[in-house]
């Protein structure tokens, strides 16, 4: 029962446009059916190998409010050339725009355009929580916590934001994002301050620190600023939050709320390099990065956490974007290949009560909910996400399939594919039953073992391994 | 009378005698002692097993993660060099479940409900079935006659059910997997034969049945030898044009079909795909490339 070597490698690209830096990686992901021959197929990513790393570029800006889209595209085009690939070769991946870059006026336009260029199945993705998770995976914190059976947090301290994710024995348990980074203040080679982020003075107010461009930096001021920002970061990590966290937490993110202590901490992002290398030159990068790193070094000595080295520092986010955003899902598909890739499908999560009713063939609540959802999303193609049952009976499957077909006929157009995503393992049975119940010959796609939240989006790539699985990317799009 | 009723009855009798002899202070209340009491945990339940823990562990989180990753009895603590009483009781209870699964008969109500007539292998009773696998592989003349008289001949797919070594597997799974499989094949336009139940059957009994019915593909849904982790595990053995004495490598199997393994409905749907492929490629076992 061998599946053969055919099309079991995915070339995945990761592009990270951060507050300060932009970089790209290419990786090869191997997909295999890891189930024993006598078991039902279980398709997994079995190896993840980084095959190309770009240099770290400064993120090109036209002004403080706008990214320079042409320059960014040029960087990526050049990197594709030097890696020896074309967009056609790329199967999957993510363009992720993080930190303050996500707040720029043209952020959405640029990521959308870039993802169109970068390959057929490369998605634009952003959102503070997602960044935290991606950085934590890229930094190797997730696998560290799994291997050592512990609670480990990653602090990805970048130019504009610090993304924090916490893993417990390999499971993500919490994530947050605060508006603190090395580039909240910038100064020229003569020590004259050229830029101050509003966010710096927001937290500075708590200690009566106020900075405006034109002031000059010195050792003492740098130490004060480093002390301030590292306190804000530690405040977010601690289980008791003070006013700093309230002020600094990024919009759309929530503060950490854990019932057990963090044991280990890894650091990533640009500031992590300064930390691990014990950088002494305070003014090296014309920002606060080194000052924050030095202050953290001092403070961690009296903290209960053990600091461990991360696998990636400044490239943690881009590595995470390239390697950890793509997943594969076993599938039941009655499809024509032309419909793939399905991009940016907003996911409609059927409410708990509504789903219960579906097992009784009562679709009223679900149709009502879907009506509101369709009004808001203004997208014809959607994915319907259900929890599914751990122990479904045959009758459950029949009723569920009938209900879903009814919802489809009532609410979705005749030429839009019916995409059903289930958390529990039931895609084959449900998919076959939907095929049986559906009256037209529309494309039906049923995937399981997928966990999504309301408001998430999903991209579904071309079927792989003779159609027994598809690559998917789940994402949260938040542009202000 | 089912087990539950029997237990209730015995409990009631014992309590009565105890009370009559003045050995019981409490007035007897049915809710407190019979099987309906919810405060006592089933020794084989997950809830009970969750209470078996290492005392004062260095890293509880790591133990939890390890325990989640396996059904083996890890992280259960010890009393000196031995198992704790709780762990011991749980082991014994699981062992009892496994023995029950082998020795009890499949629920006849379920077989009737699923419309499965019962025939028997050459083994005459359970002990012969367990000690003489050679007899379990053969059918007596009356069973052969029954099939010839009552079953559709030369179907594309012949499906039947057999107890094998776990009757619990039949009771727990057959209501979900059989209709999912039969309806699934029908929907794809595949012609299926008349299903039935073979008591005291072994895997190679399917070869005999394949020869009698002349089916292209023969499928048996069979109870697997129970272990301490699952007593109700079922397998589906399938072969293209099975013949008596053919090599084992011609069989395809999907195993671990039970509530904590592959869900029976999901397994049914998966089998439909495999069987379709067998018919297309006219092959099974190691020759079949899935």
C-alpha cells in the first residue's frame, strides 16, 4: 500500500514584512501518509527543511504612513532569482505583515499584490495573535516545550511590537502582543532623536518620561528607556498585570491569562540577537534595541524563568511563516481540479446550538446565522465549519448531510462549492453522504481535523498524494 | 434478562439477607447500591483511570502529555515495587472486559435488527472455537447449503460479519459500519450480496465463502482479539477473488475500528473507497496500490 513518491513535496515560501526588517525563506515540506498499512490514512508533514534564506533587508518605506510596495516586490523578485525559482514552483506559503507595518495605509493592498505574485497558493496573512504563534513556532519554542514537557514562552521583540506566545507541552495555551519594540525611538549618528512612536510616550507617561524628536540621547537616557520598555515586556509576561499591559497591549490582542507559571523563556526578533550576543554598543542600530536587551539581561537574573536559546532569532517570524502556516488535511473531495486553489474563504462557524439542531434535521437556526454571516462577509464562497461528533452514529451522519445540503440549497449559489470543515474525524463518511444527498453536480469538499475560530479564513490548495489530502492554510486577517 | 437486571436482582437479594441478619445498619435504598448509582465510577472508564496518578510528581504537565499520547498504562505511580490498588483494579477490570468480549455471545437483538441470519463454522461451541482454529476456518454442509439457498450468487461484493475473538466488537460497531458500507457501495453502483453472520468464524473462513458465493470481492467485518486497551476492536479483511489456501499477502485489512480508534461510520466510508479500487484494479493485499 505504498503511496509512491509522486507529488509528496511542497515548496513553501515565507515572506515577513516587519516594522523594521523584511526577509524571505524557502522551505521544502514533505507530506506522507504516516498511518500503518492496516490503518486509515493519516497524512502529515513529515519533514520541514529550510532550503534558502534571504538576507535581512530594511523594510522600504515611502513615508511614515506608507510602505514602498515596488521596492518590496523588487526585493522578493531578486530573492526568487537568486534562489533559482519562479512563482510557478511555489506550492504554498504565507506573506505575513507584522508589527507597525500592518498599520500602514497600504498594508493590505501590498500583501494582497505580493501574494498574487509570489505563487499560486501563497496567502496574505496578518494579525497580532497569529504573529505571536508563528514566531513561537519559528523560534522553536513550541518543540522545546513539547520535548521537555514544560511551559515555555517566546518573546519575539521586533522593531514595533513584542509578540508573546506560551506553549505547554507543545500545545499553544496563550498569546499576546504588545506595542513595544526596539524602534519606538530612532536617532541619527550624532545622537539626535529623529523619530518617536506615540506608543513610547504612552507608556513613558507612567514614569513621567516624555520624548520628542530633536532631543539628544545619552547613556543615562538610553538606560532609562531600556528599563522602561523591558518593564513593560516583563509586565505582560507576569501573571499579575499592571497598567503597562493595559496601555501597551496591541489592538485586537488580549493580555496573557494563565493559571500556571511560565518556566522557560526564549527570545526572538531583532532584539534577541543583541540579547544572546550580549551586545555592548548601545548605539549600534540607532535605536533602543540594545538598550532593551541589556535591561532584560539584568532583570532576568532576578526573575524565576530560565532563559534558553531559540532556534531562530531575527528570522523566527519568517521561518514560522514559511514552515508552520501550511498544514495538510485528509479529505473527501468530489471535485474538479480547476476549483483549486480556493483562496480567502471566510469561515462560517455553526453555533453550538445550531449544530445540535442539524443532527435533528432542523436547519432553522443555522440558516439564520448563515444569513447574517453572508450579509457581513460579502463573499459568495464560504467554508462551513462544524465541530462534528467524536462518536457519530450512521443516523447522525445522514441527518447532518441532509441538513448541510438543505442549507446549501437555501443559502449558497448553485455554482459555489460546498466546503465543509469538521473538527472531529468524520470527513469521509460525511463527504460521501453529502455527495449522495446533493441534487446538483456542484463541487463538494469535506475536510476534517481542522480547528478554526469564527472570523478565520482558509486557503485550500490543489489535492496532493493522489487526492487523499489537500494543503491548507488557516489565517486571521486583521487590517486596520 | 440482561446483565444489569441480573446485577440489580442479586444486589437486592444480598442486601435483603444482610438486613435480615442485622448486618446492615442503613435502611436499604435501591439508588445507593444498584448499578444506577452514578457516584461510583466504572473501573474501566476514562474518568476512573484519570484518578490513577503519580503521587507528588516532579512534572505533572509532562506526565499528562505522555498519557495523552498512548493508551498504555504510563504515569500510574506505584506502591513499593508493585501496582497501586487502583491501578491493579483497573487492570483486572480491563482484563475481565477482554475475557468477556471473547466468551460472551453477540447480542442477538442487534443481529436481528441488522437483518443478519446466523450460520456457524465447523466449531461446535466456544471452547472448540478457541482451541481449534482449523475448524473455525471451515463451514459445515448445513451452513454451505444455507448460503447457496438464501444468498445472492456471484455478487460484485459479498459482505458478512463474524464474531472472531470479540463479540463486543460486533455489538458496539456493526450498527454503524454495516449500513455505512452497504449504502456507500450501493450509491456508487456496486452490487452487493446478502450479508449474514458467521458464529465461531476465523479470518480464512472468508476464503470458503468467497468460493461458495463466487463474489469478486469478499469482505468480513470481524471482532479482533481483545487487548487491555480495547475489547471492542473490529477489523475489515478484504480480498479479491479469495480462494482457500491462497497466501495471506492477498488480504487487505483495515483494523482498529472502534470508538477510540477509527470511528465505525468513518471506517465504513473508507472501506467503500478501498473496495471500489479493488474492483477497478482487480487486486488486493500487497498488489493493491492505494
